[in-house]
């Protein structure tokens, strides 16, 4: 096991005491004479010396161990470095040079902080390559210093067959080695604690690896991706314990035994291959896919929230049976499972990778040339944890079925916008407090009623914008929106025919309500208690308004009723309205009718000069395609038609926020090289939108602009010649080019 005297586990003030304790323990078990030379404690016996421990405060920055210790007239050849003999925490010791007399270095001999190089003199047993310790034949990687500074792959030469125990413990990798530690084919074994507490992010194992040691990746808290060897037969105890950023894992079919290998890792999703026969852990992941036809021997009860199994013989709680589970497939970070009848070509969504920012779940998905209908989005399909919140930002549901309850496995996500398309038949809810960043919720225009489950509740979400483009039915008596204190703008599309009783009751932050022209009734108490409401526009089809629909809305200043015939109002529709503050706007020629109608007669300020509500018909961008640099930005020019449209406000969104973002004013900013669309949608409920294609170019820092005649030779970034003479740069494809000008200079330019 890894020593309890791992200094990172203790406060700095305790570390000198712990080092002293380590030395006392080492001395207590010693049978030879003890001697200290330059801060190094040796044990001497029978002409041989062993390094037992070090006195950290007495060590030089660069330590050279002698090949012989002279003491009381005797000579002792240095033969061995004991486990944890070099235990340091202050980072002062940067290199150790070991003499060729040393024939044994015990595992975890270098439990150091800040060590950059291990140098080895000529030896029949060990070899040092650029400060990394190997076996003489370089088949075993024994130790890479924890502060070794490189991104080069020669840390893992292709001749290495074994990564020894503690070989990469506590290593703080840089660059490429941190982002993806890709091992070479021929590696066979990874020892106990081999990567413990290292900062590696991604690991790819070749299929030549047959053995993993216990706790080999223990406490790798940055580890987010692992590709396991398909030659492994066991995942031993602790091999992925406390890897808090690891979201998912696929256990290959070659594995027959799962030890207690993932304590406190809290993965979202795990696939367990069909070869597994014995399972030790009780907790594996939020959602687990079992591919074997028969249930393995379970050492403990399985507590996963949902278990996907291939048949009904499995005795697991929260199981979901898919007989075609072995035909699961992934497209753009989304995992789908075919439903039981393959002829139907339908599938369900099982898992969405945490790193997908814009999730677009359409009514169909194409895999291997076959178009599949997407039916349901299953519970716990979305993940996220405190140490690794999911990157989901915008989620579009347009699958041809249900979005189930608890589709989000945790509150650790960045979802700001949810859009529900016309193909979705029902919407569940992720649970209380899950969508704590949700700003916008859109129900796209639809003919069919959208069913909200009994648990759907927006009351605690920080909503600002809501658009409802079709009728909603609620499973419970309460609306999903009641009591939301942050909702500001509410708009209804032309497909909505009614606003239900109490639907937006006590939405205390609501300021603007605009209804479509097909809403015929507004239920009792629909907007009661919306104390911040200021602007209300009722469409031309409103015929009835229920009791107290706008009661306690004392701050309304603008109320427009577009129906020339005053809607029938139940008693108390406008209770506690401030008749001195609010002006009622009605169509021309209907002033007297409103003054004589029940409830409407109570308004003191009434005008019939209200212009007819004009919907947006077109949104035109000045340029259909624009280019910006990474880190740069520009305001998109747009024209809203007709010019007399009543409400010209636009809602903006990017189809891929990892490429470019856009704010509420239409200012687009380049994030990363690539292409996406910016969509502007009319906020008046008309459903009209416009699209601008955005190309984000690499920021090379070059300010020069070359005319056609200035270019002598133009090359691609890979060195391929694309033109000589007067090259028309505007004719080239977007990308980075090397341009050699007439004066002989060369420049890099992004086009």
C-alpha cells in the first residue's frame, strides 16, 4: 500500500515531524549500524550500505550519492535504496545521482515533491534516460520524477513492457503527456499505484496490456477519459478510486472480474462487457449498461439509479430491458440504444457526454448510413458532478417521444437554455434545484398538445425568457411556472388557444406578457400576483377572461386589448389595478364598447388610437456570412420587416457556443476556429427567424493586409504551393496560409 506518510495528506507544519517519525520507524527495524552523511541516513552491515531515509533540511539541491560509505575505518558499498527513503515535501531536492553499485531500488523509494531528475551511473541493473529511471534493457519504467518537465513521448519508449509500481506517482505532466497519456503497443503491465495522484487527463491503453495493479490510478483527480485494453481480465481493487472527474467508462468484454475499483469516483455512465462474471462494488455509476446475457455474481447489492439489461431474468433494482443492448451506438457524444423491434428503426437516448455543450436531440439520427427515429430521452441521460460539472449549455429536445423524469443526473451542469421541439410528446423533470442556471425555456410552435409530467416545476429556476408555441397540459393541478420570481418576458405563439387557470400566478418578476392571436380564453388567476407586470398585449381572439386573472397587478402601465369586441370578464379580473397608472389601449372604433363593458368600464385612461398589432414577417442580415477572429467580435447588422412591426425585439442564439457566442444585442464573438450559425428569432411570437453563417479564423497576430499584386508565392500551412504571381487571396478557401512577398519576406495569414 502507499505509505500513510504521503506529505500531501498533511499540513505543512506537520511534515518535518512526519519525516522524523519515518526515520525512527526505519531505524527501529534496522539491524546494522546507522550513519548520516550530507543529510542521507544509511544503514551499514557486512560491507554493504542501504539508504534508509533522508533529513530534508540538510539535503543539497542536487544530491550525488557516493558509491562507498567510509565509517570507522570500514568501507561499505552502496547497494540499495529502501522504499520511501527519499521522502521530501519542500521541493528543494531537484536531482539525485545514483552510483552504479546500487543493485536494488525498492518501489516508491522516491516519495518526493519537486524532484526533476534521477541520474544513474553505469549499471547492469538500471538505466537513466534524460532523468527517467528504467531497467537496463528499458523494458521496465521504474520512476519518472514527480516534477519532470517535458511533453515528449520518450517517457514511454515503445520497448517498455511494464510501468512499475509508483513509477508515475504524483507526476505533474505537462502539455501533450498530460492531455493524453498514450501508451505504446507492447506494454503488458501497469503496477500498483503506478499513476497515483498524477495529473494525467486522458489515458489510452494498447490492447497488449494484460494486467492492472491495485490502485494504479488512485486519486488521479484530473483523469477524465480512459480507454481500457481489450486484453484485460480484471479491474482490481481501487484502480480508479477517487478519480472524481472520470464521467464514463467502458469495461471490455475480456474482463471477467470487477474488484472494488471505483470508490468515490461517482461516474455518470458505465458499460460492462459481456465477459464479467463477478462484481464486487455496490456503486458503479448513475447509469450502468450490462451487456452479458446472464447476471454476474454480485458480491454486494448494486445501487445504480438505472440498470440497462438485455433480458428480464436479471434481478436488479431500477432495471430497464433492451434486448438489442449490444447494438448501442454513439453519434456526436450521444449514446443511443435500439428498441426491441429492429425493423422499426427506433432508438432511445441513454447517455449524453458531459463535454457536449450544445445538445441537439432531433427526431432522427443517422448511424452507419441508417436513419433511426429517436423515441425517448431516458432518465439520467445527462450527468455531471461537483468536481467535473457537465458542459451542457443549450439543450434542444425534438425527439419523437418522451423526455423522462430525472433526465439530469445531478445539478452540476451549465444548462442555460432548453428548447422543446414539436416532435416531443411529453416532458418530465430533472428534479428540484437541478437546473439552477436555466435562463430561457422555449416550447417551439406545435399543433399537438405537449404533456408536462406531474413533477415539472420551474419555480426555482432563474428563468428570464419563456416562449410557449403550443398548448400544454399539466398532469397536476398546479402549473409548472407558478411562483417563479425571476421570469421577466413571456410570449405565446399563434398555436396557443388558451392560458390556463393560475398558470403564471405569483410570478413576481414578470414584466411583459404578449399573447398570440389565437388565444380565446385566459383562465382565472392566470397572472394574479404578478406584481412587477408592466406591459400586457392581448390578442385579437381573446373572448373571455376568468376571475382574478390580473388581480394584484398594480404596476401595469400599458394594457392593450386587440379584439374590437371587449372580451367577457368575470368579476374581479382587474382587482387592485392602479387605474391612475394604467392606460387601456383598444382598437379604433371600439372605445365606447369598452367603456360600457363589465370590468373594462373601470379604466379611467382609455384610448382607441392603438395601432393594429403588426407581426414580424422577415429578418434579414446585412451579410449572410461573416468572418471573425478567435477572440475578436463584431455586431451583426440586421433588418426587421415590415418597418412598422409592433415588436422588433430579437432573441439571439448560436448553434455552437464552442465556436462563437452571441449576446442579446447581436454582438458575436469568436471562440475557436470553425464554423457555426447565429440565429435571430422574432420575440413577438411570429416564429420568424434569420440565420447568419459565422466563420471563426485562427488569430495569428498578423496585422498586414496583402493586395493581389503583393503575393509572389502562396503556400498552405503544410507547405503545399497553391499559387504564384498575383494570387487572388479572396478566391482561396478559409484557413491559414504562408505568403512569400516580393521583397522576400514571409508572413502567416488567416483568411
